[in-house]
């Protein structure tokens, strides 16, 4: 699901006008198509300047990072990626 939110910050430099941040969270190493193609296309369609992942790339109850690593390998080619850990990492 894609939700668009426009944020206006008074005093923010004008070079940030139109700056797009794509936020991903709680993927829990789920599979989104072959080689994460479905999610990759959704991320790419947002035309981000920056991609942020706010934790839970893995699931503590079933450890695997294969799908998450595949996604990261692909999305770093779209825009810079920043990541913080969640409670499952």
C-alpha cells in the first residue's frame, strides 16, 4: 500500500521543494514477487530522493534475511537508503 503525505516545514531551504522520501517498515523478510520485483517497482514508482527503512527487516520468530537483502541490493540503485533497527533485529 502506498500512502502519500505532503509535509510543509517553515524555513526549510527551497532546494528541498519536491524532495521525496519513501518510507518502508516492518517487512519481516516477506516475499514480494520474484526477486522482490513487486515491492521494487512500487518503491521505484514513488521516484524517491531518499529511501528510509525503519526496522523489522527480519522476523525474530523465523530468522531469514534473504528477501530483505535482495530488496536492499535493488533499491540502493534507485536512491540512497538509510536504515535503523527495529525490535526484531
